[in-house]
């Protein structure tokens, strides 16, 4: 088995001035990282993570399956965390990371932290392989939110796990056995928060034989639906045969004219709407907020109104102005 076409593409979206996503599209290794943090820390975090997993293409460097993928992500975590400790301006930064490592036998080892995702497109069907490490995903798994409620929840950008926030990180790993014709998609939530799974599947179907066009079409869909976040898509297909260099890679880091920022003023966002907290912290905060709202409702707070004296004074001023205008008009006529 071998990697056929592969494509990596990223776009800042329509609302952000900077792109804090990073990706790796270097067979047999593929990855997406979505950074967050103040100033340019999000860009630093995702770039550090992407560079950390580039260990060369020798069989020895990438041997080990799931264990090797977990080691690569842990190394990325250590580099991001150390930078945050050493550089005050980068304090609190972090990044998601989803990694796929292709093996010649057709197996794909996947490692995952955060809410970037990995999908498998097979026989016209799109399957989400990873589970989001996010507040709403956790609440859905607990049965406290429906998937439909999660899609519009005000805390849907809150993630519960990320690289760089602690010296060590829990990494989800698993292996998928691919077959000829399988297509894998790694993407940041700038795509999945804007475009539903059915549309993603339809776009891939329409462009199945041209992954460059597929990646561009996915990003265009996200931008046309608002482009609220940076958008990154890495696609690669599994083909029959021995590994060789007859593959196609397309990389686009600058938006085309049709993908330029929305004409409305862009918000200076630095992934500030994405944060890392525990599920328990968020649930406590939401409960406290609900309690405050209930007290306010019982209090029946009303907007302040002008006093009677203020109304009378305003009326007298108006009468005086009218009288002055009439007097001036009469004098003018007398002349």
C-alpha cells in the first residue's frame, strides 16, 4: 500500500487577521494543529508542535505505530509547554493536535488531543474517527446535551485538553486498517464548526479525483458560511502498490481573491474564544450564572426613568425656546 494524492491547505478565514493553524503533509506523516493564546502565542504553539513531529522519513524514526505517534505528540507538548514557561509573552498558550502515521501495510496510526478531527471517507460515506476533547462533546457523551444543542451551545469552543498547558498530556491513540481508495481528512475546527459532515462528504465526493480541488472547495464552503475561524484541511488517499514519489501535493497558504476577508471590519481575535478548562469548572460556572439570572429575574429590575422634576424642567426649557423664537419672528416682521 502507498499514499496516493495528498494535499495540505490552510486559510485564515473571514474574521481573523492571523492564521494560528499549522499542518504537516509529509508522507508518511500528516498532522493538523490549531493554536490558541494571546498576542501571537497561538501561532507559536501550533508551529512548535508541527515542527516537533517532523523527525525525518527513515523507517527507524517512524517505526512503532501508536506508541510512536504518542511519543511524537508528547514531544510536541513538552516543547510548547517549555516555551510557555520560558517566554512570558507566550504564557498560557496551547494547541490542539491530530496526527496520522501511514504504514506500508495500510494501517494508519492516529493520535489526538483537542477538537481538531480525523475523518475517513470510504465508499461515499464520511466517518468521524476522533472524539473531541471539548466541553460540549463531554456533555453529549454524558447525555446532558443533544448533538443539535451542542452545535449552537455558547461554550462549544471550550476544549478540555490541549498541548502545552501541562508538562504531560493524555493522548488518544488508535489504529485504522485502510483499504485501497480510502481517503483521510485531518482538519481544524474552523472547518467543522462551519460545515456539517454531510456537506463535507458531498464536497469530497464531487472532487474525489482531485484532492487539490477538494481542499479548496472545503475551505470555500467554510468561508461562505461565515469563516469565523482559521480553516485547515489535510487530505491523503490510500492507493494500491509500493510507495513511490508519484504523488501530488498542493499547498495554499494565501487566500484567493474569492476567499478574501469579509468586507466588514475583521475582529482582532487571537483564539480568545477558545479556552481550556475542565468540564467541572465550566459546569460550576454555568450553574452560578443561572443562579444569578434567577435572582435578577425575581428582583424585577427596571431601567431607570427620568424624575418628575426633570420632566418639568425640560418642558419649561422647551416653552422658553418657543417663546424666544416667536418673539424674534414678531420683531423681524415689525422691521
